C-alpha cells in the first residue's frame, strides 16, 4: 500500500470507530411518538425562528468534558451544562461524522467546543466502548416517573366525554365491578377484541382567566376488552385500578411516550396558569405533574420548557404627602386629612422549571423538573427567559 494511502487510513480509523460507537447501525432515527392528542410525531420541530445563542450559555461550573452515565437524562445534562436548559437545541451540535448525532447514549463523551466562533456542546470524536445496550438512548425526562400517569387518558373534553360509550349494566345486575367481571356499554359501536380504557370524569378543569371549562380530569378505572360487539356491547374488565360502576366511560388508550422528546423554547406569545395538581392537593414540588390551561390550540407542544412563577402580590403604598410639622401646629380632624394609597404589584416569584410532555386540545401536562418553591393552582407560567407579565 502507498505510504500516503496507509497514513490516511490510519487517520480515518478513530472517526469511523467513534461514529459506530456513538450511534449503531441497528438504531435508526425513528422512535416512538409522544402521547399527544394529535398524529404529529414527537420530534417535530417548531416553525418558530431559531433564537440567538446567549453570550454566556454555559454554567460557570460546567465540565469541559463529561462521560454520559446510565440513569442520566437529557434534561439533567442540559441543567449540568447550561444556564438555560431550554437553549439546548441552539447549543447542541449535531456532528455530521456521528450517525444519529441527536441521540445520546451512556458511554458517550460530551465536550464543549468552539464552532464558527460560538461555544457549542457535542459528542467527542474518539474511540470508545459503549457500556449499555445499543438501543437505550437517553430519555429526555425520567420516564419511570411518568409511565403510571400515562397508562390512562388524563383530560377529556366535553364533546368527547358526551360521545364516549358508557357502562350501563352487567349480566348479573351487579352495581360494582372488578377484574374479570363483564359489563355492557351503550354508545358508539365497538370492534371485537379491541382494548379500551375505562375512566370516570373526576373534576372540571376551569380556566382561571376566562372561567371556561377546558375539560374534565379523568380517574383511571381499568382496561376492558370487547368480547361482543353490537349495541349494547359486552366487555370484560382485564385490569382494575378501582371498582367500575354505571356511568364510567370508555376512551382510547394513550400512545407510549418516546425517549427522544426534544426540548424546545416556549414561544414568547404563550403564557398561562396552573389549573390542577393531579398528584397533590394544595401544592406540589419537583418531579410531580401539573396541568396547564393552554393546549394544542394555543401552540403548546410536547418538549416545551416553561418557567413557573408565583404572581407578585399587590400591596398598598401610602400616597399621603409628608408635610413640615413646623408649618401648622393646629390640631386637625383626622377625617379631614387627605389619606390616599396606590396599588403596587411586586415582581413575580420564580418557582422553578417544568417540561411539557402531554398535550390535549386545550390542556397540557408538564413535569416539574426544578422546584425552588412549592407550586400551587393559580401560579403562572411563561417562557424560561420571560416573566408572566
């Protein structure tokens, strides 16, 4: 072999090894869709113009290199490196020499580099050995915290609720049903051997601004299989979370949440309020779920990063002018004094961050990823670099 050819082959070897290790042939770019009430894929990018990269995007204590470990998440990496985790799409560099460069695996080495004069984060090109199965790319969020929540639909719009088949009785006339019991439904035609979620309308989700009913939160009852079609149809309760009863509804099962949920900036024209705390009664904290009064109709998408705020309190400021006590020493009737006040709105209080993972037409659900203070119903949200007002 010619000396020059041999030398070029040796130089190309680390790049080829890195490309194979960073993204194997068996792992392509197509992954599961997000559980949204639409057919849009989870990795669909926003049509909003890209934001400029901040002058100091990286944290002061960000490592210059980091080896990804099992148990890491994309959100955790974003928090480790960036001042604003929502800026991940602008900071991450998809190295063209790495197959599927947007996917990150345990064992990958990340490094802060300068590209075209701008600091970026990318996979380091060096030979490496993967320490986990080839198909286990990092999830954006801790999926184990969401799976139980995502087993059943969480929000039902009023038209959907009214059109859903409902439990009307059982063959033996029982009023309360459990696992393996059969029951009859009335409503839309069902398909043989189809699996349905059985849910119970729980409480209305009311927009605190417009006072509109955005939908109803649903309590999970179980999953039932169609054993006889027709109207009424007959189903068998295959999974039971709580006892089923008349009036419970049948709705479709949600889609599975994919691992590669992409972090996105929330558009500047979207802000709203927390309308429900499914996992709590009055307040919630990190790694718990909140419901928001904005949905797909408002431009919300799975992956949007939001900043949570407690609206600033309105306080009274005394407007009464201070006079020179030496000018008039006569005693005055207090009722005749010119007492006046004005309202002063204090700044919003930063509560933390959350990532939207489930989107309905008028309601969204987000996982609190950082919590500095408890979050309550009525708190507001906005883009990560903006205030609510």
